[in-house]
C-alpha cells in the first residue's frame, strides 16, 4: 500500500538495533516517491571475541527477527527488505531460500535479502566466476558466506574477515581500513569483490573502488536496495554508488 510521501513504494526494512549504517545508506539511495520504514531487531551490543560469541549473536537475532517483521508490517509496506546479512547466508543457498520463505509467510509481502541480492548483482554483470569477499565476521560466519557463494557457482579466491568486536563496532570500521582490505583482496585472479555485513559503511567506497579497480565492487547494502527497487519495477538510475545502481 502506498501513501502521499511514498506514491511509488513503501519499503519495510528490518535491521538489528545495533546497526547504524544500513538506514542512512538506504536513505541516500532512495528515489523520489519511495520511502523506507524501519523495524528494529532488538539485540544487545555484546562483545564478540570468538566463533561461539558470533553464533550467540545470530541466535539473538533469530529470536527477535519475526517480532521486527510483525512491527514493521503494521505500516502496510509493499515489500520487506532484510537489512541484515549473516543470517541470510547461513546454511548455504537452501538455508537462504528457507529463510526467505519463513519471513515472506510472516510478512505477507515480497521479501528481499542480501544473499539473494549479491547473487543477482554478480549475475547482472555477467561472466563473473571468481570473487574476493570482505566481511566483518568471525571465521564461523566467513565459512557460511563461502558456502553460500559456492552453492551459487562462484569460487571465493580470497576472503578477509575483520573480526569486529561487537555488532555496533562494525559501523566504526573507517574508510581507510576498508580501502586497505579491498587493496589486499584485489588481484588479477578475481573478477569481482563483494562486501557483506550491512553495518559496514561501504556503499560509497565501493563505487569509488569500482572506478579505480575497473571491476565490479559490490556493497551488500547497495546490492540489496538495488535488487528491491528493480524487483518492484523501479528502474531509476542513482549516482554515487557504482555501476549497479547507475547501469543495471
């Protein structure tokens, strides 16, 4: 259902309560006549020092995800965007599809997720087989990302996990750190670089890196919002975030 400020689309978005990057990045990409409405997945900003801590974080997110869906669907969005990352990659391609089925059934509207969006973004460029990946995760999360992309037919040549020390601190990783990680990941043996973890503020940096490296550099927030727009029939070209939103 649309309204006076969102005559083209009202997106409901769910994101962890600790996430301070996805909302401003989505709003920066928002076309005229489209509005974003956030429901928060309530979690604590507990320290993450190990795989066990990371898995506990995912358990906390799972417990609260459907509550956030129930909250945001009261504004009658036309579609739901999952502004979260790790859970959408968990248990590979089949796990991603099952999560989408569960959330869509609860929301009652189409659901767009980061895992699906990254796959669609890579496919949209054409000819991409070998990728490098940047994450904010612990190794247990990195393994799930590798599994998902392998299930989709991509070879992960290199992966850098930043092992961020809490869900909130992911957003504190600065542009210099992210730039250096991209430089280390790049090489003639990779066709594209993909960043996951929606609380990493990477959308604008990805567009800059794509220009200098002359290859696709895909930020998950850009990919997810692009995918939601295009699936909703909104084809506006938006500058400042790379070729995905400008040309695809």
